[in-house]
C-alpha cells in the first residue's frame, strides 16, 4: 500500500483525501515509478471541482511528476529499473508510487532535478506548444499573456525573450509585476490598477497584438479580443476565473481567430511528447529558462496547496513532495 491523494466526489479543497491505495504490478507497456515530486496545476482544481469531468471516481489527481522506475512491465523496451523519468500528461501524480504507460514518459536528464522536472513538465510543455505549434512565435511577434507571474507565465516570459518576441504580461499586483519583469516580460500591466485593453493599445501604438494567450477565462473575456490586431489569434487555454460563456461569433470582428487548445492533442504520440520535452529541456539546460519552484508542500498538505493556488496566492511553480 502507498499513500495517495484521491477525490471520491467533486467539490472544494475539502474533498481531497489522503488514502492508502494498492498499486498492482505494472501491466504490459507500463512501468512503476517511485515519485520524488509531483506538480500542482490549475487543471487539478478544474478536475477536483468537476469543471473538467473525470472518467470515474475515486480518482488520484495530479498530471505531472518525476521519479525513478522501480518495476517494468512486459514489452517495455525504452526504459529499465533505475531510470530517472518525468511526465506531464497523465492523471495520478498525487501519490508516493504509481503505474504509468511507458510511452507517456520522457527520460529525465541528470542535470535536471526531480523537483524542477515536476514543476515544469506540464507548464513548460504547455508554453512550448503555445509558442511553437498553436502560434509560431518569432522575433517581432507581439503578444499579450495573462497571468504572467504564474507558473506557466514565468516560463512564457523567458521563452518569449529567447525567441525575440515582445511580451505584454498582465498580473494582479505590483509584486507580481516585478516578478514578471525580472523574468524577461517586456511590458507589464497590473490589471487591478489599469485597464489592460487601454494599456495594450497604448503600448502597441493602437495596432494591437498578434496573439493573446488567455488562461483566465471569464474575467478577461471578451476584453481580450479587443487587444488583437485584425486577423489576430485569441488562444483560450484555461479558466482560472471560470469558463468563458457561450458567445456570438460576431465578436470576432476584424477577421479574428479563436482556438481552445490543450496539451494532450499536441503530445498524443510518444514522438511528439519527447520532441516537446527535448525542446524544453534544451532551453532549461542552456540557462535560457529558469524554473522557479516558489511553493513546496508535503503531500498531506494538499488542501492548503489547492487553497493557495485557487486564491492566486502563489507565484511561479508549486510542487508536492510525497
């Protein structure tokens, strides 16, 4: 038996339960991992609350983690016992040990710690598909990125700088503004004190942005659309303030484009997953991107961790230590 955080019903942080669970031997194509760290993300809150439906309950939450392989199932040839590995797309991370399909794992380079990997896999691979696949960010690209001081946002600040793009970041406090700026964000807007649409227009000389990356949802819609130049792209990839309500397509005036991407389709094959992760690891290893683990919680303190994340008290990345 191992300890794991499960939900037996959806709801607030109080539904998170520390349970003893049995982990069977890995099935064919699977490995068993002893987890060293697990990531904490808004998708965990969406699943816990019921906004994102899980296939069955009870369920162990957590989409990313890192650890060591301690058992290998039949037909697994890419990994062996003792290998350091990480993942960022598979439910079940809030646990001391877990089974996972081998084709959902990536080898973890020796230069990257378990804690760093757990803090960056889902968030870092998200930035990679947003900047390289959803929209091809290049030198001269002008973007608005909401929640620029969050885990995804701080990685985005650094990645945008590395690509030579102009990043306008929105944040909710002077402290977060300073944090985003320190990580390479070109212009920072405190949306609690400033009208972000007006500031974007001012910064861009009235032209607007090529792309808006919006993980906030309800609170920033439809104003985000007003920040785009004609034929610009609005990328809705999260709902931290609640889901975007149904809207009339006439809001996409100026021939705007809108998309609702997620990491899973962009990493559906083992080849795509490992290509994404390799790009992320290369930037981290080269020092172009530093991963800030600003909050660390014991596995049993997950209720407080969820409350902190949900109330936007956190900055950078947060992890759980089993």
